[in-house]
């Protein structure tokens, strides 16, 4: 018996570890675990759990159609594997690698269980194009600045190109070996959503398909939040319901700027892998200990989109209502919280982590540390976004603002809760004093 464990790779097609499992074994049993260690930290109405449950149900149906099954568990992975791996006849466990600190320690524990039971543990790269040390500086150290990282990333691609046009973007032909899924007469019952302890959410999940036109015109339209100019694929990249190789292949043909965004995703993934301290500390040590303020009322107004700065408020309302926020606006609200309000970036990071459908530890942390100035390749602290000129530039007709703030322009809309100029100066003085 060979096991395949689904995690952030929830698809049967073009899935690296699943491909190798099916190619190398004749009786591949698929498993998914609703991980209690993760679920217990989420609010009971979490839309991502609904998405996950729906996705797992569909995967299970696809596997049943193949004459096989998906065994679905709910609990702590180490305990569950400890039981499964004790059974007779288990030869190997296959999975795709995950680079987050929790996932690394979980997988290490499961790998050790495999070793104890004399079972092969085989992991593959699937979630990113380049992982770990595949793109490093000439001296082997990880890059901490995006532009040279991107150059090397693209160069690695080119190098392989001579030999094999699409080596790093290749699709794994899993379907060739579908007959190697284990045969099951009576599939197991799917775990009920209610049994997970969560209420179903009716938040709309963006499609996993994107119009070619959006990718083609990405560089021209991606900065305008009122326009349908970005892919909205974030949640699908997060859970692996689409293949990064497939999208990178298309991006390479259609739009360099879109490809560049996918390279940012790899970049932040390798930053988290090489510098796991970023998960709770500043990437750059000298930024640790900035004397952050905390004001309950301001914090609530920021979360609820009532700061009196329309670009900030529209963004926060978009997030609260849809689980999405446009990238340009993410930068504006993050800068506003950390610079204007001088609140700890970790508060904003945690709020995004709770609300974003596309929440991804590496990218979210990268985005927040960038905004606060403490991250890799961060904007210097003295460059502070002006939320009003950002609005004028990127929402010139106020379409985005009016969509999310119906009372915009009336007495109902609050006055700015702080003065831009004063807040800017307070921020500059605080950062300057701390850094000198
Ligand atoms: C403060 C802040 C927090 C963020 N939090 C997250 C997060 O939790 N999860 C997340 O996936 N992205 C995050 N981003 C990056 C970016 O805002 C989102 O990836 C993007 O807005 C998602 O929308 P989209 O799918 O339409 O992206 P598109 O613009 O269509 O881009 C395609 C894909 O490229 C990747 N991507 C794009 N921009 C970035 C970027 N700057 N860094 C890393 N990957 C990128 C994403 O996977 C995205 O889905 C954050 C940015 C900031 C400034």
C-alpha cells in the first residue's frame, strides 16, 4: 500500500508527488486530514474552511469516479499517521512540500514516524517553481532583494530552456497512471461540514479560471482597484486547486508583469524558508522594538473602514465583505496602519490572516514587513504613502470608493481620524529616533 497525502495541492491533475506515487506504485490510497492544529485557531464562520470542505468533497467524487476513494480525517496529523502507519503492508507515503514553519515541523514528525515503521517518506516540489536553494546568490546565500532574485530566477529558466523548453513549467501527466489508484468497493462517507465545528459561509469564491484578456493586459490594468485587472487566483494558488506551473507557462507567453508577480510568490516563500524568524519578528533586526502606539478606537475604525480616508476605508470594507482586497489598496491600508497610526504591523498581519481568502503566511508577512519598512527589499521608512494621492492616482473617478462607501461625499462619512501631515511627521520622528 502506498499513501498520498493531499495538503496544499488539492487537484488530481499536474500534481508532482501524486504523479510519482502513481507512477511508482500500483495501489495508491489518497488521504486528506482536516488539521485540528490549524482549524482550532480559526473563527467558526471561516469561509476558507467551507471552500476546503467543498474542494475535498469534489476531489473525493473524482476519486470515486476512478473506482477509488479519498479517506478524509479530522484531527492531528501526527496522531492520525501514527495509527495508519502501524498497519501492515504500508510501503511509502508521498506528499508535496510545504515551507511554512508549522508544516515543516509537522512533516518532520511524520517523516520520523515513517522511519520508525520502515516506510519510505517521499516529498516533492509542487507549490512553487523554485524552492529552497534553487535560486541563490553566487556564494550560495539566499537572496534578500527581489530584483536580483528575479534575474537569477529567469536565468535558471533560460538555462534549462536550451535543453528542454518547458522543464520547470512542465505538466505532470498524472492521468496516464490513474489506474494505479487503489480500488475500493465501498467508498467511505464524507465528513460533514458541521462535524468540523464550523458554520458554512456563503462568501463567494473567485473562479479558478481567468480570462486571457486579464493576463494579457495585466501590466496596464493591475493597479486600478475599480477595474477587473487582476486574476483573483490567490486562493487557488494557496490551496493548490490550480497548478503554478500551468499559470507560469501561460504568464510567460502572455505577460511578463504577471510572471513577475508569480516570482514574488516564490521569493517570499524562500524568504520564509530561509528566515523563519520573520513569522513573528522583523526581518531586519534593527527594526525590532519600534515604540508602537495602540489606540483601541483607531484600531476599530481601521478594521471597520471608518478612518475618514476613503482609500483605506474602501479597502477594509472590501476585505470585510468579500475576503479580498486589491493589491494596491493592501499596500495603502498596511502603510496607513503602520506609518500613520504607528500600530504594530503584526496586528494588521493577523487581521489579514483571519480575513483574506488568499491568506498565505509567506506573502502576507512579506507584504506587511515591506509596508512597515522592516522587511526584505522594503521601501525606506521615510517614503510614506499618501492615502489621498493614492486615491487620486489609482481611482480617479472614485468608482472603487463609491462602490464600497455609499455614504462617500455626505455628512454620514467621517472626518479623517488623524491629520496626514502630523501623522507623517510623527512616524518619521519615531522611526528616525529608533533607527539612529
Ligand atoms: C500587506 C499585504 C498583504 C498581502 N497578503 C497576501 C496574502 O496573504 N496572500 C497572497 O497570496 N498575497 C498577499 N499579498 C500580495 C498580493 O496583494 C496578492 O497576492 C494579490 O493581491 C492577490 O490578488 P490576485 O490573485 O488578483 O493577484 P494577481 O495580481 O492576479 O497576481 C497573481 C498571483 O501572483 C501572486 N502575487 C501577486 N502579487 C504578489 C505579491 N506582492 N507577493 C506575493 N505574491 C504575489 C499571488 O499568488 C497572486 O494570486 C499581500 C500584499 C500586501 C501588500
